C-alpha cells in the first residue's frame, strides 16, 4: 500500500472516530442505527468510539449490539462495551454475553454460576494478552468442568480448544 493511500485511510478512520465521538456527546437516540453499522469497521479505534457513543445515547436499542461487542477481538472495544452497557443500565443475566461481561470486569468466577453458556467466552479468554485474565478463565473453566454442569461433548471441545 502506498503512503498516499495509507494516509488517506488514516484520515478516513480519524473522521469516523470524530463523528462517533460527536454523536456520543450529543447523545441523540436517533444516531443508534447509524452507529450500530460502524461496529463492523475493521479498525478497532472506530469500533471503540462507536461503542462509547452508543453508551452515551441512553437508548436501550443499543444493548444488543453492545452485548455482541463484549466479544470483540480487541480488548479496548470489549472494555468500552462493558462501560457502555453499564451506562445504559444493563445488568448481566445468565448468558454468554454475561459471561463475557464478567471476564472483562475481572470476575471470571461469576461465570461458574452461568455454567455451559460461559464456556465459549472463557475458552476465548484463555488467549487474552493479560495473564490474570487467562488464569481466572482457566480456574473458572476447571470449576465448570468439574461441576457436572456441562456435557462430556462440551468438556472435550473445551479441552481441545484450550490446547490448540
């Protein structure tokens, strides 16, 4: 990629971040649909600005997109999604999204009560850059594994994913 194109893309992404931030400051619920589409952007800074803006809209329609963002590949986006959900008054239930939320908030132990629905986000957390997140996820997985709350097939899948 040539320098001119790289610079152009950088400005486009900076422009998107600025738009998302502005929409968030305004806090207008009419922006929710437009912001949700920006969550598909390849650039993590754009996705992070988007989830922050969604949290500032005060609109419950953003919850579904924000719970999905809890499993974003980028740690900053995941943390921003947890913050945005808290700002919207969302409370974790017994779901995969709740497990992802507890992992982000350094409380993977709460995933044990969620049981089999927590397995996928916990296995994903085994690859986290933070050593403490990995350790907490491994401990929670072992507790779930030993609790009888998951079937043998899920146990095998869990072990295969954690080793590969």
